[in-house]
């Protein structure tokens, strides 16, 4: 098969796969006989985290900057989106204790513009803090960005922010998604934009910095400018992901954006493959799905008066951790490594398996 035929085949197969996925989403959304709210919830959360995981991978995997500030940038985007989308009529019920700042009282934006503004606000903060912290390397950069995330959490809950963020009481009455297609479409657009960036000349410069920053600088790449650019772009999409999470949850507070959230996102890209967009998406869906589907292990169960051993609160995380250890042992570079999904790769996987079976059969 020549290159042109393969390209046409890949496009057609991708369209068919997208159509099948949309049909599944439509079935979950519009099937009136059975409630699929739980499945829709898992899919929506996974789409949100897929955006954040890819944005973190853009920085950690493709540029080689070990940042742990994602929870902070998500918090900025989430609070910006929530504040701007809460209906004006509902705001007195939200800010019932300390009131709302006069300049915010009638300020309202639709969901998409509010998310974009949250992303821009996150990017602006990233541009400012990037000036000092991006001069650090490796663990020092990780510690600095992790500290930034905790500072953001503390500031959002501070008494001086009560009339803006509602302090430690958090925000509620955030309008949710109209259907499952909204978060999926937003996630698809965000990931597509990041893929286009990775495949551009800027993306190649990011990869060169990851491989060897000294050699990259010798080739004429401005290290600080490109590191700052990667940091700002990653923070923008992380902020948009935070806004998506706020709309999904419909209520947020600072406890949501703890350090464990950043570690969870890092786990997604490590499991999927550092340096792989496809891997980050797979990791996001696997982690979110497995965390929810294993919840039955936390429920004490009795059969004919006999309690099933081990089934009790806490077992879910034990089994979940064991499964992760098994995956890491067999796929040390993650499920995808640094590779991306391709139809040739998928067909080649089955071809190799068939060849091994035939070879084994001939030997016997």
C-alpha cells in the first residue's frame, strides 16, 4: 500500500472511530430507559483530566521541565471560570456571609469565554513566576512550582479574598454542561491545538531542549524564551482544564486543588508514557475509570449472613496501587512510551502476534 492510500485509509478509519465514539456518547446521553449518569460523570472527568495531563506532558515530557504546579494553575482557571459564570441572581446566595465585591456583582460571561479568560489569567501568572523559577532545574524547579501551587491555595482561601473567591467557603451554583458533547468538544480542541504546537517548529525546539539544552543553545535556540513559552502555554491549557473541572463539579473550594491532584496528574502521564500525547489521554481515562470502577471494594458485603473478607473501606486503593505496580513493572516507560497511536502501529501489533503464533506452530 502506497503512502497516499495509507493516508486515505487512516483518515477514513479515524472518521469511523470518531463516529462510533460519538454514537456511544449519544447512547449514554439520550437513552431514557436506563440512567447512565455515572458513566457520563466518569467520561466527563476523564476528558477534563486528559486536557490537563497533555498540558503537563507538554512541559514535563516534551520540554523536559519538571513542574509540579498544575494544581495551582487549575485553581486559578477554576475560580476565574466559576466566579464569571455563576448567575447574577444566584450570587447573593453564594456570597451570603461576606458579600461580593461591587465590581464583580454584575460581571458575567458565558462558559467558553470564561474558560478562556481563566486560561489567560493562568498564563499571565505563569509568565510572571516563570521569570525566576525557570532559571532553576530538575528537583529545584519542581519544589518551587509545588510551593507556588500551595501559595495559590492559601491566597484563594485568605480572608482578604472573601469578597472575590468567597474564601474557605468556596463557590457553588456554577452552571454545568448541557450534555456530554460539550466537555468532549472542548477537550478535543485543546488537545488538537497542543498537538499542532508539538509538531511545529516550536515543538521541535522544545524537544531539543529536553534532549540536551546545551546543544540546543549551541544551535541558536533561546533557552529561556522557549522554556517560558512552554511554561505559559502549558499553564494556559491547565487553566482551561481547571475551568472545565469547575463546570463539571458545579461547586469548588481550595481543598479540591491539593498536592495530591498534581501527583494524580503526574501519575497519568507516567502511566501513559512521558512524551506521548496519546499516552496521556489513555492514562487519564484509565486512572479516572479504575478509581471509580473499583469502588465496590470499599463496600462491606455480606452473603447469607457471612461477611466477605477484605471487602472494607480502604481496599480499593490497595488493589488500585497493586495494579499500578504491575503496569509499571511490565511497561516501565508507560503504556505508549514516547510513541503515538497510529493505525499502522495497531495493525503491526496484530501482524507481529500472528507471526509469533505461526513461528511457534512451525517449531512444534
